C-alpha cells in the first residue's frame, strides 16, 4: 500500500464516512491540532521523564488517537467507529493525575513562565498546543463537539501544566515565576 493516494491533491480530504471536505475546514483544523498535541506530547516523552509521568502521557497519547478519530468523522457518523469514545471516566482519570502531580509541587504564589528543566519546557509546549486544539474544537462550524471532548482537552492542558511543574520538582529545578512590570 502506498503512503500517498493523490485524492487530496484538489485541496480536500475524506472524513470517516466518506464525506469530502476542504483541508482548510474547521473540523480538519481541529483534528489536525489534536494530532499536533499528540506529537508535542511524544516529543516531551523523549526528553527523559519519570516513568510514572511517562505512563500517564502514553495513556493520553492513546486517548488523543481516539479523540482525533471521533473528530475525523462526518458529523453524526461517530457511532460507526469501532471504538469506545472518551467519556467521563477518562476525564476523571486526568483529574486524579492532576491532583497527584499538583500534590508533589509547592503551592503557586505567582503565574509560572514556561521553562525550568528541558522536560518541563517540552510539557509546557504540549500544553499550549493542547489549548489551541481546544479552541479549534470549539470553532468547528459543521457540528459541535461532544461536551466530553471539550472537557477532556481542557483537563489535559491542566494536566500538562501540573506535570511540567512536577517534572521541575523531580529535576530539582525551580519553576520560573512571572514577575509583573512595576507600574
């Protein structure tokens, strides 16, 4: 099987279910940005992270493939996917991971700039891509995403923030506090 099909040479792509849409459509932007989030998390994982954090991120990458598949469906065709879609249990799993990571960090006294250790910086980058994915999902104009999709992405960005801070703690590197300009 070849990697190229030439069917997208006209600027369209096929959604699951057969419908063709412009590659510049809001839906394609949304699932493409979810894919970017997944790639950013993959990049963060190659900068050695704690095995427990790596396991959380590996599970998230699997989740993002499911989420991307759902978004790549023609509206109303999600039921034809042969997989369980993300749900409340997945959101609760992220919330437990957030609480666990946050408990290992000192309390926040200011906003935190992305940075610290290289691993934390990579997780902050993944967080910002995830926030963009959330905005792209909310901008889909052909059909709104399920509530669980939006909430999952919102929690995921919080998790990536918490894991970045946790990674800095493990590396013995302080978070970089934002210091407002004097007025």
